[in-house]
C-alpha cells in the first residue's frame, strides 16, 4: 500500500527531530575566529580555489596573515587532519588568545611571535617556526601626506616621530622601544592603530610588507603607505599555536607538525613567504634598526 504524503512528512519530521544532526555536524566542522578584513582578502585571494591547491602566493590580495592561513591549512591537510573549518568573522583580536586558553578555539591561523607564544605554553602547543628568526622585516607605514616620515634615512630621524603598538606584541613593542622615538603610544586594537596613523594622531606603525600592492594599504576610508626601501628587522620567529584544551588539539597539532615538516623539506614555506614578498631579497633596502639588533644572518645560513 502506498504511503500518504501526510505520513511521509510526519516520518521525515520525526527522523529530523530525533537524529542528533547538530552533534554529528559539529564533530566535522570546527569554528575558527578571524578578523573580517583578513577573511575578505583571504576569500578574494583564493578566488574559489581550496587552500590545499594553492602553490602561487603572489597576487593583489595576498598579505602575511593570508599566507599564514593557507600554510596552516595545507600543513594540516598534508598531516592527515581532514576536518572542515567554519569561519566566524568579526573584529576580533586578543579575544582569540583567551579562546585558545579556554579550549574554545582550536588553532590561531594568525601566527604568533615566539616571545608571545612562550607565555601561553601552559595552555597551547607551539609549532615549528614558519618564519624563522632573522627572516621577518616590516615596513614603516604612514599617512601618504606625512612628509616627515618619508624623510627617514637614519636612526636619528626618529627623534621627532611618534609610533603606536601594544606590549602584548612583545617583539613589535621591544623593536619600537629601541628606536629613539619622541613617543611610543600604546593601543591594543590593531584597527585602532591603523586609524590613529591615518588621522596623523601618530606618525607611523609597523606592518608586514605588501609588495603586490606596492606597500599601499587601504581599508574603507583608510590609506597608509610604506617608506620605500626602508625596513625594520623584527628579530623573532613566528609560530602557529594550538589549544591543549580543545578536543582536537593534540591530534591537530601532530598533523600540523607533520605537514609543516613536509613543506619545509620541500622548500614550500620559505618559497611562499618570498613569493608574497614578506621575506625580501634585500637588494637595495636599508635595514634601519640593524645596529640595534644584531648582524644580519646570511641568507645561506637560513636555508
């Protein structure tokens, strides 16, 4: 006898209500919290491709945190971690650290300075470096019409300038504190830092290099430009951190480490950051704070 549409509907309804659908889906999908501007550039850079298929890291929307995201996912995939990620997008920043410590966030796709990660090691696992000590250089970014900043050629030129950062980023803060600045202002939120520099309440900030867009950063009505050919060495390494308290933490970390080692052996990690321009070739650039840090490690010793 053929079932009536009414009974078929009721049967389907009973199955949908009695099956733990959300419990099943939550086992396969892991939420990741991201800043909205990072996510938008990430989506535009991928242009419909999946992260594990990306091998060319040059392009208009590439940025350091987008490279981080792709490398993390490629490494996890190579290491055998097949969970899907659900991106929760908003104006998040240091809240992610709390979520990692509480086990509510599996991994930060934005790498941490080693000095910052080390302070969290009771609650997080720290990966092998993706950007090694001596490889990371930042640009000096300022408002396009702030001529005083564009005249920087020597350390003494910082005497009448102000900058902004946060001591929560210990490597950034220590690097700026070494400069002979007129004033170093604390602001914990990155987007607020950007606005302060754009409004010229502060003269400059340090940001990752963006050679694909001529080191010209734009966000809504904010525009910042880097001083040409002048770099700051941030003398620390960068690492992924994985929560020890997350149910998938140790399994994800093992996969991450395995995948990173494969990529390092293939030369894929350094190649990605070089293609994106974050490890520069150092041809005619001035590393203005080099006397304050240490002698530049020769490229041959980094390989």
